[in-house]
C-alpha cells in the first residue's frame, strides 16, 4: 500500500485562536486573537514539518492574506515542508502563473504544490474585476491549465482559445519538478476540469459513502480521458487521548458559537454558488442538533465557517479507524486543520500519526538521519 500523505493548514483567514474562526465563501472572516504573522505562521509551519506533515495548505480569497507572498516568506523559516498554495486561475495570466511557480519551485528546493480554486462566489470574483459566471470560470480554468502545463514542458506555446491567446511563449524558469496540481469542486463542470487536468482531486469531509460516490464519478471521467488521479480529503480534526475528551472539546467549540452568529453566517453561506458549500450546509442543517453525521464525523465547524465544515472527532484510535474508512473508498491524502492550529497539529501529529504508523499506513517523510538528530543524547528513534 502507498503511504498516506497528511497536510496541515496555515490560518491566514482571520488568524487563529481557541474558537472556530469563521469566514470564507462570501462571509466576513472573524478574528481568532492570534494574528497571521510570519512569526506565528512560522511556528505552525515548523511544527507541522517536525511532526511529519508533508505540506501546508494556504487559502486564497479576499478574506485572507495572499497565499503566494505568505508561503514565499515562510519557505525561508522551514526546510522540508511543502506549501500547497491556493490560487485563482484567470486573476493572473497563465504565463505569469507558470513563471511564478517555476521560481517558487526552484528557489524553495521543490516545495511547491498548487491548489487551483476556480472561485465559487461571483460577487467576490467581481472584487477582482472578474465578471464571468461560474460555468465560464471553469471553462477558463481548463484553458489556463492547458497553457501552464504546456509552458512547463519548455516548448514554445501557441494558444488561441476563448479566454486566452498566447504567441511564441517560452518559459525560461522551468519548475523542477513540475508542481502537482490539486483541485476541488462538486459541480459537473468542476468534475470535467478535474478529470482532464489535475493530479489530485480534493473533496470536503462528507461521510465515507458520499465521498466514495464522488470518487467514483471523478475516477470514471478521468478514465475516459486516459488519466489516473489521486484523491484527497479536506477536513478538520479534534483528536484526544480519549473519546470523552475529544467530544468535550467539540462541545466547548459549539458553546462558543451564538445562535445569532449561526443565523448571520448561514444566511451568507446560503447565497453561495458553490455546490460543495451547498452539500456542507445540508450536513449541519443550520442547527446545533444532530451534528455527528457519521460515527466520529462532526459537522459543527460548518455552522459558522465557509468551505470545509466537518471534523474528525474522537480518540486517536477512533480517528485512525475513520481515516481507514476513507482510505477504503480511495482517499490517500488528508488536508487537516484544527483550533488552535498550533496545538491541534501536535494533537494529531503525536497521537494519530503514530497510530497510523503502527498500522503500516504512514511513515515520517523526513530522512531517518534527520529524525535521529532531533532526539536528545542520540536515543533510538522508534519508527
């Protein structure tokens, strides 16, 4: 079996704190109390790296810091951690995006991954001067990825499309290696783009049966294109030594959300054009009741946060069991987060990852020599 990959999250959307930081998908970001400074985000990045996370996702949108600039700064305070940089095709020209990716990849030592976010909210896109509707944005995204991949080949590119035209375009800064392209979206247009263009398809944390159905649909479309994709899950985590401790923490987070907050955020999220967001809203129902939608899968985060709205909740063993259920339906990568992101990285990294290692599903990506060097007095490292 291929080792699973686990990625963490850099909270540039309103900072971080001990309560759920809302925002996204058309709703204003809250404030967690810990600003998204280079110093604090650097703490998270270094901790994620030491714990064994492969990469860190950095979001994109009007409600957060710019992902390219943030991760470029953080790459200098980390050594191995990769950065899953979210960006919106069409807001940057394909040539410039390909050039930026090449520069980032080469100067960081191959630590760039790209998360393509087409943009599900027209009113937010118009803030950037983009007036295309949702279907047209996906069509443009397909052209964009065609061009970027062609430029990364190093050959001259001539392109005459509906949204982009290039003549004799040659990229000097070729990325080595070319970054993997991650992508999420639940509409038929999104699934078509995924099948034709991306390396890893990301979906939010629905129950395993729903994830299995989505994986099946994307895989079938990709097979018709002669392609094979990887699949990843974007979800939050509340991992503790015991189930009682984990659910007590979920209860604490829920107690910090007022009914007024829920009404206001849910009203904004219901205006979203995103099919994935609609599916998240259906899971929580806009109420604090009935939020365990599958054993150890909790929909409380999505009451006040756009985007990924569910969390793995339970003991380290229970979460490992649920991860196995997702693996059984085709998921091999997990993009995780938790409140606060620094502490929860340690909860998952020191509790769940060792459990998965014992089951033969994961091993630390750092070289054994690097791990041994970090142990005081040269004590043996148990793998």
